[in-house]
C-alpha cells in the first residue's frame, strides 16, 4: 500500500501522530510505503519520523517540492499552508505508481484501510468522501464551476488513480482551472480538485473521512441527504466508529481549548508517540485580536509618540 502525506517542518509533530496511528491499525501482512511531500522538513525531523519504524517495518521516502510551482494558484485561507497543493503533482512525482492513498496530516487512522485501498474507482480519477458542506462554497455553483447536482467532496482523504491522471493530462487541467477561476476558490486545492475532476469521482463511504463538522454542524446530515437520500444510517455509523478521523477546520485536538468530541482519540496516540512531551498549543487564530482593536492600539501608540515628542521639544 502506497500512502502519501504533505507537510512542512512545523507540522511534523502532527504528521508523526497521523503516521503512528496508521502503522498501528494496518494488517501486519501488508507492506506499507509512506511518501512525504515537503519543502523544508529538516534532517533531524526526517530522522524522527524514520524512528517510527520501531513500531513496525515500513518504507519511508521524502520528496522535495518547490512551492514556487504553485505561485499562480489560488491563495489559501489562513489555517492552510502551501503544502496542501503538493499532492497535485503526485501523478508526475510517482511515475512508477498507478495508485496512491493520500491522507491529510491532521487525520488519525482507527481501522485497517485494506478495503479502501482496494476500492474500484471504475475508471475515475479519484475516490473521495463527500464534504459536510455537500454543495461546496457559495462561489462555485452559482458561477457555473460545478453543476447543481454534483456533490462537493472533501480532499483530506483521496484514493488517486495516478495512471488515469497521467492519461488525462490532469496537470494541464489543474493549471487551466487555477488560471481561469482561482479568484472564486476560497478552499484552494480542494475547490480546484472538485472543479477539475467533476464527473470523474467515486464517492467513498463516510467512515473513511469523518470530518469535524459532522460532529459540530447540526445541519450536516441534512446537507448530505440532499445528494445522498439514504445516507442517514451510514452517517450515524460513521460517527460512532470512524475509520479515519479528519480534524478539519481551524480547531485542532492539539489546541488547549479543543472541544472536538474525539480529541482524546488523537491525544491518546500522541501520548505514546515521540512527541508525548510536546505541550498543547493555543489556537492563535481563535484568540487573534480584532483588526479594529489592533488599529486602535497602533493609533494610541502613534498619538502617544507625538505627544511625547512635543513634550521633549518643550
């Protein structure tokens, strides 16, 4: 099984927890090859990730990607980083592979993924789980980028048919969508993938990408039912027993104030990892001062400085 992650040096702690959860849940008879896309992971942190081989044997490789390749792609919302685009090069970087399973680094695995890996994509470009906001951001469908009946998928767990992507020259399609519609894509790579791959997506069981908003948003099930009318039993089963937990959005289980009902599932893995002594973090985006407050503070300091200068002159 070939698995793909993308992360930067500052996210290695969380990537390591995701990897550890994966190693512990897969069949010991299955060979695992983990590929990591990055542009700045240090040699020390690469070695630290490599030390996870003490858990079980697996192959680990690092592949450096130039962020400048995505300079013309849509800007990202504030809690995403440029690495989220790196997976768009997977078909080119792994020319010898026909398929790869991509996982975001803010996931943890709780079940064997053999069935997911073996999913028949039926000639489609990728397999994905529908997003909690199943119609996508408001900018896509009203502007004709997606058909009204098309479900919008979450890009945090993807079974990628790399051979089909190469056959369809998908990289040219990505660049075209970014160039023509980038200003309408608030969720960057996820929006781009939805638009570029429309009509060539196999929708996967919900349990393989149980997103935070499945728990948080009261209208989650109503949103999903619009596109998948009989999905209610599957939705409830997925929440009760996720195969992959995906901590979507700004709030993460490594934040001191995390309210996620599955926070402990993440922290239980981290407590038995090489990052067990790392402190919980403050969500600086949540506690960032209001822009008006920042502006008033600057104004006070400037006025105070002017009065101080005037007093000095006197």
